[in-house]
C-alpha cells in the first residue's frame, strides 16, 4: 500500500461531470489499496471570476490594502471544489472528507496573495487515512500566524499538493492537468515538440522559471528540496485505464541521471515574451555604477534578470538589463527621474519588443560547444543576439521578438528534439 497525492487543476475540476470523473479515478486508486490525499484547484475560471468581482467594487485600483480580503475571497474557490469532490467520492461509495487549509492546518507566512507555506500538520489527515477515508485538502490556501486566510499566488495549488506530499512523505505526487506532460518546447509553436518521459528537477526549474506554465515554479523548488517524486500527467485519459499504465504516463520529474534518463544534451527550448530591455547609455565608467543603477532598481522591488555592461569608450560605458513587462514603466521612470540625473548618464532607452529564448539541459554540464551550436543556428537564420547569459545547464539569449518562433523552431530541430531519443 502506498500513500499517493493527486492534484487536479481547474480544467480537470471544470464541471460537475468532470468532478465526477475525478472521483471515479480517485476511487479506482483507493480501491486498489492506496491511501489517497487529493488537492484540487478551484473550478476553471472561478478564481478569475472572484477577483473580477473585487475589481468591480474597487474600480480605481486594487492596492495592497485589499490583499487580505482578496485572499479571503479567492480561497473560497478551492473550498467549493474540495467539498464537491468529497461529495462525488461519497456518491461513489467511498468515505471522504474535505478540509480547508486552516482546518489542516497548512501554516503560511502573512504575505497575502503570495504566501509561503511554513509547516503542515499531518495528524488529522493521517488519522482519516488510517480510518480508510479519502482526504481532500484545498489547494492554494493556508493560515497565517494571526489566523488569517492566505493564498499562495496564482497556480499555487501545485505547491499545496507538493507540500502536502512532502509533509506526509507520500510515495508519489501526481499532478493531473490538461496537458499530458512536459514537452521539449511549446507544441503550439513547434508542432513536432515531443513529450519528455523524464525531465530532471533542475531542468524543470529552469523551464518553469522561463514561463513554461505546466507547474508553478515554487512547487518545483519544493519538490527539489524535499525530494518529492513528482509526475505531470493528463486528467483526460479515460478514468478507468489500468493503474500501472496510468502510473507511467506523463512526465516524471527525476533527481538523478538514472538509466531511464533520456540521453539528450539539450532537453528543451524555453522562451518568454515577458521581458523587456532597458539600456542606460553613456554612463561614466567608474566603480559603483552597477551598484547605483541596479541597487536603486532592486530597492524599488523590481527584479532584474539578464545584465550586460559594454566595454568603455572615452571613460563612458553602456549598461543594459532586462526586467519583466509589468515592471517596465516603473523601472524606466525611476531611471529617468532619479538614477540617470544622479549618475550623469546620457540617456535611458527601453525596448519592449524583445524575447528570451533558452536551451536547457543537464547534459550541457558535460558537453562543450553546446552554446556555440546555439549561436551558429541563430546566425544561420540571420537572427541578431542582443544579450547572452549562461548557467551550468542553460544558455539564454535575448533577441528581437519577431524572430521568436523562427529561433525556437530552428533550435528545436538543430538539437534533434523532434527526434525520439535512441
Ligand atoms: N485557483 C488558483 C488559481 O487559479 C490556484 C490554482 O489553480 O492553482 O490560480
Ligand atoms: Mg496550474
């Protein structure tokens, strides 16, 4: 007998008919003798619907002052779907009980709308499992020290599920979603993208941080930290397929290069349009400029991703970095009004029409020349590289956004990702 955590995304919980299918699938696992904990998302669209209502009532701006109530509000979506799933399971003849985050409790810090899980008390859940019940735990929410309901940020029920699996020392955490696994790249851009049977936890982290929406990035961090065995699979396979077949479908997030590991050097191509580029031109080249520019940006709580500083000419240099679209206007304003005048720089220019394309693979650790293959492929397509950054398992470039599809397609092909591994 194993202890298994299932997580079902909003689409999988999207209607009573789908919830009933989820219940049948869970019942199949429970009847096969597994102890089951299930973490559902809100029904699809529900979180957006609730947050839109709040916006109607505070039309000028939903400032941070509203965050406590926004969490109070948004958390109801998961409470409803959890209760519905428990009812559906009972209708299948299984004993089942649902708990809101505060009832478990799942303790978090007080950062409303983006709280972090601090601890999970597993006593109640364990007692129910021992009594033969299927336990449903709401995703996305928790309880802070002062008794307030918090939420974990959009997509946060992935993190709830992984955290519950970690706390319960579950044998496996299965994330059921509307895609059937993790792909070499987005199949909407490259139709012959392939599903990966396995992907390492580090690669998944890079892909998640680059905008692959399959898993919330924090859930991947959590899985890595607590060594949770994690699998992403489709909730749209027939609910009654054999468990052993289901248990090896989708994509397994692995920790070691075991023999099942696909032997690719590059495992995936990630890309994002979320970034923008800002350049500060003609800065006097002297000690402390990076600190003065980036320190001010960091103090304003703006996250910077890639950074380059050009060689200096006549004692002046140019300095470029990327920030998220959402922070672009604020960063430009800060630089123009505060930083540039103080530094005596010539001007700031911004470019929102860029994208970042990355090749990701743990095989890059042991193979040289991978990055240069990337640069050659882009050169052959006539694509100019504006910025480069590398890590042990990733090389990223910033290019003009109009070449994004072309670059992704060319790289996907050049690294043989359209071909099944030997
Ligand atoms: N319902 C929440 C959201 O839409 C959490 C989740 O689905 O993971 O973001
Ligand atoms: Mg999700």
